[in-house]
C-alpha cells in the first residue's frame, strides 16, 4: 500500500471513528414528539376544577358519582365535537388523510370507552374522585381509572368550565369561591393506598388502580409510602403520555419502551419504538429505577386499552 492510499484509508477510518458514534447516537435519540407543555414545576395555582375535585373527593358517594358522571359525559361530548370537526376539514395529501382516519378511529374508540365508564357508574359499588401529584383529576369507577382531560390539551379550561357549569347547576360549589390554593408537586399527595403484610414479614403497598409495590420487610413504612406514591404518579404520567401518543396515531412498540435522560437539560425521555422516537416526560424518580418501567409494561398496556389490571413490582 503506497503512502497516499494509506493516508486515505487512515483518514476514512478516523472520520468513521468520529462520525459513527454521533450517527448512532442520533439514531438512538430518534424523533422528538411533543405532547402537553411540561410547564413550570414550581409552586402552582390549582385550577377551579382541581379545587372542586378536592372538595368532592371528601363528599358522599352520591356527590362523587354525580361529579364523575358529569365529567365523563362532558369529556365524551368534547371528543365527539373534535371528531366531527376533523371529519369536515380538507383531506390534504394521502399521508395526512391516513393520519386523520387513524386519529378519528382511535378517538372514536376512546370516546366509547369514556361513555361506557359513565354508564357503569349507575351500578358501580365504588366511585372515587382523586387529585394526583401532578394536580390532574382522576376518577375511579370500580377500579377502572380515568384521567379527566379533553382533546385540546393546550386549552384545558374549555372542558373544565363545561364540567363545572353543569355540576354546579343548582349546587353551592363553595370550593370555587375560596382563595385559590397553591401546592407544590411534592405536597399534593391525595392518592390513597393501603399496606398489606404477609407471613414472611414482607410488605406490599397497593394503589387503587392496581399497582403493588412489594418490599422484603416492614421498615420505614411512611417513607416507603411517599416513594410509592411518587413512583405511582410517575408511572401514570408515562401511561398518560402513551395514551396521547396512541390517540395521535403513533405506534407504540411496548417491548421497546425505555427511559433515558439528557444530562444537559435534565429532561427524561420516554422512547416508544425501535427508531428511538421519544416524548419528554417529567418522571425523575422513575428514571432512577428504569427497570420498574419495564416491569410495569403489562399494566401500562392494559391501561392504554382502557382495561384494569394488577401488577406487583419489586421495590427497594
């Protein structure tokens, strides 16, 4: 091999050594898909609907059932309006038309699930209204969970106002006229759970929506409860992001779910397919125990299908 040829081979090898890792990293990072604005994580002012839900969750069974039914029926109506509007819009190119058809089909199925849950309230043995650590209102109808949210994630106040106006018709909704409350995410522990103990002296903290965190002993129950609540809230955050992806027509490859972080920004990224496409999610505690996400995939998948399940996760 002459000198010039050796130089060219060496140059090519050097360029590959520099460019290949960057290319692999870029492929691994994939496409960034944006959902709702993460917003500020500092102290927040609770919305009128959140304040109302905090009041209703301590009310009687009839009040909770009325609130849940109202919220679900208004959610379904809001999605119906979006489906009708999407069907009347210009079709665009073939790819855009296909995306729209998938969105309409997925959203129609989701809307029917919402309506079925509203109908189930009439015969439900238990209906709960909760506010989670992210200040989102969640309904529980005989262990079937549903987050109160509408199709326009940048305009949540539209759906909230409809729910409030209908529920408060003929009622005195004092919670809406009180001084607006402020809470930090760390202080918003309104989700309930229960401890269980077995003969081997282990302990299990179970949430109402089917997450069970198992420990080998019964030490530090209060501290563990707080960690379980935080991890449960972040698993729901990841689950909500996956549901939104599916409604947007994205394909989620469940066995490819993984979390990583961007050291520069501190952002956590939830990858959802083989291409490495991801959504930014606010799950700092879950990112510290990424295997927990993998263990919870069956629960996340059934949750996205509108089904309930119970899964036991080994905690530390």
